[in-house]
C-alpha cells in the first residue's frame, strides 16, 4: 500500500508539473502573440503614415472646427483682444488682403506704354440721328508685358596717353573695381546668376541653356567658378552678420542634409549637412547657413563659439546638448558652453507634429476623441494665444503668456502625466507622449521671456528654400561649392528677411563691395543699413 501511495503521489506531482509547464507555455505563447500583435499594429501605423505622407495633405493645419468641442479658444483670443483695446485707443491693424490671382500690383514707376483703340472716323456719328458723337470717358484695361532677357554689352573704353617728347610710359585710367574682374560678367549678370540659383532654384546647367537662347554661351563650369568667386567677395558681409548674430540674446538652430560628390575621405553617397542659425538683434533679422560634413555636437559647439546670449532653441536633437555616444550626458543648463550656462528652449511644433502623425495612422472614422486629438487641441489653444499676441511688445507677450499660457501648460502637463503610463512606448501615441515628457522642461521655457518663440518654425522656414533648391540641383560637386552656397544662401535669406528684393540687393552689393576699403564701407552694405525702395529705383 505504501508503494502504491508513493506512486500515486509521484503521479500527482508529475501531473502538476505538466500542467504548470503547459500554463507556462501558454503564457509564453500569449506574450509572443501580444508582441507580434504589437509589431503588427506598429507596422500598420507605419504603413498608414507612409500612405498619408505620400498621398495625403502635407499641411499640419487643424481645421477650425475639428477640436472646437474640447476647448474655448475663441474666448481666450477675445479676452486678450479686449485687454489690448483697454490699453490702446488705436484702431486695430488689419492685415493686407492678398491680391487676386492675376491681378496687377507692380511697383510705382513701372514704365507704361499706352495704346489707344479709337473708333474709326466713320463710326463717330450716332447711328440713330446722325449727330456727331462726343467723348464722354474711357475704359482702361492693363496687361503686363514681360519679355525675355535683354542682353546689352557694356563696353569699357579707356583712352591711352603718351608723351611725344620723352616717349616714356603710357598713361591710362584704371578700370573700376569689378565683382568678377577679368570676366565678361557685369554686376547685373552676377546678380542674375546668383539669384536664379539660390532664390529661383535654377541649377547652373539650366542657366547655361537659358543664356544660350540669348546667344550668350557660358559653360556651366564657368558659372560655377563665378559662384565661388562671388561667395568669396561676400564673405566679409557674412562675417559681420555672424558677429552680430553671436551678440544676440537668443539663437534658433536647425540642420538639413546635403550631398557632396567630391569630398576628401568620404564616399559620394554619404550625407553632409547644412546648419542654419537665426536670431533678431535690435530689429535686425539674421539667418546664416553653414556647411559641415558632420552632424556631431562639436559642430554645434563651434557654431556657438563666442555666443554671449542666454537661449538656444532647437528641436531636441542631442547634438545641441552634447549627448553624443562618446560623451557623458550633460547637466541641464550647462550644455555646449563651458563659461556661461546656456538655456535650451524646445519646439512646440515638433511636439505637435508627433501627434499629427498619430492622427494620420488612424482610420478616418476612429480619430475623434483620441489622445492624439486631445493633445493637438491643447497645443492649438497655445498657438491661438501666440497668434493674438504676435504684434505685441516682448513685455506684453511675457505678461499674456504668464496669465494665459502658463495655466494652460499646467493643464496639459496634468493631462499627459495621467495618460502616458497607459500608453505603450512602442506605439506612435506612446512615442509622442514620450517626446512630450522628455522635452517638457524645454517646451515651457518660451514663457520665461517675451522675445522667445513657441517653436522653431522660423528657422525651419529659412531652411525650406534650401530644401526646395536641393530638389533641383540635388547635390554639390565639391566642398568649395557647398561652402559658397552656404554664404550665398545666408546673404540672400538675410536680405529678404529685412525687406529687400534679392536681385536689386545683390546687384548693388556686387557693384559696391569691390570698392570697399574699410570695415565701415562693408557695414554700410549690410541689409538693415540700406533702404529697399531706394535700391529698386537705382
């Protein structure tokens, strides 16, 4: 009986172990199924996002009524407007309406050629009673007459003089300083080429063909040589702009890729980078581009060398905070500079973009009432406040942000802190909430100073012309070409940001820079020291 009892006991233990093993196998299978389901959901999210990016609208603008059921944006804006009306009796400034498509809005002084279409003499009698018709008015309609490029040869004639008595030496007037000495290019031609490439995004091989249609045959290699020479001519302007930029209180930074074919020690397919910095100093907007083969933190440190300001705004990329793999994590507020703590400001637009991507991954009938929709609603309320205070002074912007934006940011913080633990970090919504959590101390810093922006969009907008041009010329041939392009983009972007027409500004500085002898001469050519309207009329 004892043997039978022991055998029965062992059978129960074996059965128990078998059942436990089966439960463990089921648990492992359930975990595997859950993991596979999560991966499948993630792939579906990526697929829907890729389809939305390829075939959907690229704009991130929220339809006015999409989140109206959640928040009271209108009341916030009205309250701010009412406060402004109490402080000022001036009439509100209305934004200028955009001209109708095809409407004629040319500057004053544009030449007008008048063509009169009159009745024939035989038709100037009344068909009813035969009396002579008399003129009672006129009807005017305008057309714009745009003709292809007009080519003119500027012939420089310098009489030579000699002495018949001693016959020693020839006397001749010196040639005026030129932007491209020894070439056939005038300052106007130089301006046309640089503006066509860097503003109108015309690659040099296209410009070569355009010029050939006017029987001006200049090779692409020659045009590229001119571009590099013109960049060197403009380098003193770039250096002065850089000095002023580093003296500002804040800088916005961003970077984008560029491909350089002939770069020492690097394959043609490797990506290089163009870094962009932007600031405003005493009302002067400065936008500077800088070419580098690397995206490492040492580049950011170099570009900020000498910066005496307080704030750096960026999109959260680790290079701005020296969080490279070979370097230890930084101490908050002590990044990129060893002497003065640098305060980092985040980009609310990037945080919002993460949730917009979540929306794009969801079927259209499942977007309403989601966490992503709620997050975008909160952020849109913050942007409504920014729109209302756009034209206020820095002091007023700070006051309104403290009164309106800070409570709303506290509300948003309570919301994401409550929602984040339940969201899987591997999902799009989990990643969006994770970004919000990591960047939160930086995202709210714009409220600390009225001069700061809520996002980094203005420097991103400065990059867009470069990105658009890159789609046309696709790559730079050499590092010299990439560096020259950075200088050209810097001067043109800064000139346009300060109200200049790029062609009129370029042709003027190409005419005057060769004559400059002192730093003061060059300073007079900076965009904020020249009147845009005067340059148009030269």
